[in-house]
C-alpha cells in the first residue's frame, strides 16, 4: 500500500506547486507542457486583450513553405522547438495566400494587392512599412541572404529570389537610392551586430536553402541556431524576434480572408512572454498590427481590420 500512496502524494504536491508558481495568462494563452499546432485553450481562460508594450527593436525572420506540423514537434528542428517552448508560440497562425510573394507584401504593407502568384516584373505604389518607419524616424534595414549587392533588382541569383524581398516591389523604395541602400546582403547583418549598429526594425530573408525551401528542415534549423542567439543578445531589453513562415502546405485560414495555410510563428526575445502559447487565430496582418501598435504607427489596410488581432497575448 505504501508503494501506491507515495506516487499519489508526489502528484498532489507537484500539482499544488505548479498551480502556485504559474503566472496569470491571457485569452487562450497558457503554460507550454508540449507544443501542438492548433491546440485549443478552454473558453474559461478568455480575458480581454493586453495592451501592446513599447518595443525597442523588432526582428522579422521569414522562413519558407512549411506547414506548422512539419516543423513543430519535428526531430529535424530541435532548435526551433526549444525556442518555441522557451518563449511564446502561436498555435493557430495562418498565412494570407499562396504562393510566397503575397505574404511578404502583406507583412510589409497590409495588403496582398490581389496577387495569387509570384511575379518579378510587377511593382506596387501603395503605402508601406518603410513610409511609416521613416516618418517616425525609426531606423530600418532588410537583410537578404545571397543577394549579391545592396539594392539588387534582378529576379534571382543562386539561392536568392526576388519574391522573398518585398522592399524591391515598392516603387518608392526601389526607385529611391537612399532608401534602396537599406536593402542589403545578409553579410552586412553580421557587421552591424559586431559594430552594435543594429537598426530598430530588422527584416531577414534567408536564402532558398537556409529558409527550408530547397534544403531539408534540419539545415534551416541549424541556420536559426547560429543566428537567433546572436539576435537575442542584440535586440535590447525590450526587443522581440518574430520567427515565422511565409505560407503553409494547404489552403486553411482564418480572420476573414487568410487562406495561405497553417504555419508556425514563434515570438522570442526579452519582450516575449516565457513558456506560453496562444490558440487565438492570427495571420500575417497580426504581426504588422503588433509592430504598428508598439510604435504608435497608423495601421495599414488589413492590419486595421477589426478581424485582425494583435499578438499582445504573446508579449510581456
């Protein structure tokens, strides 16, 4: 009998200790015992949304063409899964459209401009995040791996492809040499990190190998394991890193219009909550809205829609 009672006592003790040590959580946000795409939180957990905190620095790192279930829980992505457990994970996050380019445009302008295909000779005149950042005097750069030179306008070189570089699609960026010089090869990032000169808004597009598009998941995960720790040290005490994917592998969606598939999104860094997951529905406009609200910028298009919620549940 004693051998059966002891485990029960230990279970009760551990349960009480866990309950006492848990932090309050938001709507559909809770402690991450394990990670599961699409995990639903109980309706009794619902609380009003939290205000977006002021952020010192924001990094957006966009990976490629993997559904949430392909990377979360995968033994091929140990670093990503550790990052998601340590920080905050959105279990129901959706891309806007398929294929790639509409999602990159949505993240930086609040619109897909009606695109349902990639193009390299198209351009757009809509207001975009660069306009917002420069008006607010917030420093920015786009770092593109394998791009041969800053402001390169070609469609592809090696593992670099233009459709993963949204800035060069905006006429008022591509045609303005001062602005265009902010779109640089990824090598410049390591120089900026070494010089403690990281801008406040950082966009990173790995090349078509390191973003998991053409190479195995483990190769992309190793890339993240080398880069993200350096970024975590550099973003400052109120900085955040959004690691996301452009599109999923189906047409699932949410939020009144997103149909680009179920993807993984991890929010990491000092401004991210620790060990929580949110099962609220988000899409790429949610990321843009979060950044705009953190820096008190006007919301662009889809980011302003009542159907778009911010990622406040995942921030401290």
